[in-house]
C-alpha cells in the first residue's frame, strides 16, 4: 500500500511541475490534498471491515462521501481547465459547498443501492444500505426508497445552486453537474463502474463511434 501511495504522490508531483511552468503551481495542492483525504477514508473503511464494525448511518456517510472519490475527481479535473480556475475557485470546491456535497450524495447513495449485494459476496466494508437498515430497523426496500428520496433532494439542491448568482464561473459549475451526471449513468440501474459493459460501453459508443448528427 505504501508503494502505491508513493506512486500516486509521484504522479501528482509530475503534474505540479507542469502546472508550475504555466504559473499555476497552486492548483495541484488542492488535488493532492483531496487524494490524501480519500486515502484516509479508505483506511477508515479498512478498519471498519477488519473489526466488523457497523457505524451509524451518519458516521458512515461522513466518511463515505469522501471515499466515493467524487471530490477528488472533481478537484483533479479542475486542474486541467486552464486559467478559468483561479485559487478562489479551488478554495470553493475544496470547502465542499452545497452543490458539491449534493453531487457526493448522489454518487454515494446510487452506488450503494446497486452494489451492496455484490460487494458483500466478495467481502467488503458495510454499505450505507446495511447501516441504515440496522440503525432504523427497516427492510432493504425501505432503505432503498429513503436513499432515492435523498437522491432526488440532492438533485434539487444542485439545480438550486446552479440558478443562484455566484462568483464561481459557470463552466466550473457545469463541470460539477456533468460529473454528477456521469455517476447517474454509471449507477442508474447497475454498477457499471465495477462491471464494465452494458450501459457504459453503449454510452461511449454513442458518443464517440456513432454520434447523433445535428
């Protein structure tokens, strides 16, 4: 694990060198810190798994919103967007504002709904579904219904934030939105991230190989 972590840091250092040539040395710091946060969240999950610990749903979500990797992915994607992404924009995304948190909730809960059964078969930390079922004494179906309600509310939060006046450039807000849409595609009806094929291949094919003519 230490070797993998060191390799990751090396990659970020290489990116940092390139950004420094453009006078944007500051941007990789944020991406690197988000990556470190995600790794720390993975360690928490490993500890829970080894101890067979089932956290309260709120405790689970506090960690799982980080381990899902949405913020790390978003922050890293900002690095490649050029001068439009200022230090203030990185401060904004790094603070996990309402819009980013809504996207994290969509990512985490949609993933948990479709992946819980498979993950438990192969040996995995407890999912949000199991935490919610145990804490509130409900069935899996009832937990799924509650998650769907929270997902709908998260989309509403995201849409509200898009309509509010903000200092953050619109292309960055759209990036946050579009990455959430990617998560919606990956986890709509199946875990297409883990089980490659199906909807993911169809989506890539329709986008790149067989685009719709306008």
